[in-house]
């Protein structure tokens, strides 16, 4: 069963969790420097924040279905978007994913691209749930996400 966490306001983010090792990168980043299972999802347009350790990106938070900035500026936007999170198994439990989620959500909410950013995980994935909670995201039902997405 899936569990959903969302965030709808920059002020709710736990900005103190951002780390200096968190960097912005895009789909043009060479795959050789990405040491994380999520690199396969970075083939299209994407906005990503990752943790750079010794020249390798070891943790990623990504939004890979975004509209162009021109479309966002001109008012074409989604109400709700989903982000993805992934961390190399050898770099977990260090706060990297939380830092990346905070940086990505802050970026998305500040450009006002959406009303709600959410992430989905399995109900038995306690680590991902703790990551989202530490970033400031709150537990939501799938129905709440659907209702927000249908708002005009």
C-alpha cells in the first residue's frame, strides 16, 4: 500500500536541514558522476538537487516532468506534482535525502510552479517516511492529492 506526503508552503519546510553538499544539477550532468539508483530517471527534462561527495552525486531528489520555465511564468502550471527520492545504499542515514528534498521543494514552491509538492512511498518504507517528515512534509491521503489536483 502507498503512503503520501505533501508540502504546500515554503514556510513549512525544515530549512535548517539543508546541507552545504546539496547541489543543483540537470539531465545534462554526466551519468558517470551519479552514484545513485535514480540516474535512470534523469533522461528527460528534470530539476534535481543532489548530494555531492568526493565528486559523485550519491543522493537525489528530482522533479522530472516539469513544464518549461516560460510556461510557468506565463501561467501554465500544474496544481500538484510528484517528486522522486533516491540515495545510494552506502550513504543513507546521513541526512542527504532530507537536504535534497528540502532544497527541491523550496525551489519548486518559490517559483510558484505548483500548489502542492508530494512524494509517494510504500507503507513499510519507514526510512522514506521519516525523510519526508524531517523535510517538513505532512501525511496526506491519495484523495486529498486528487482533490487539490482537480482545483482550477
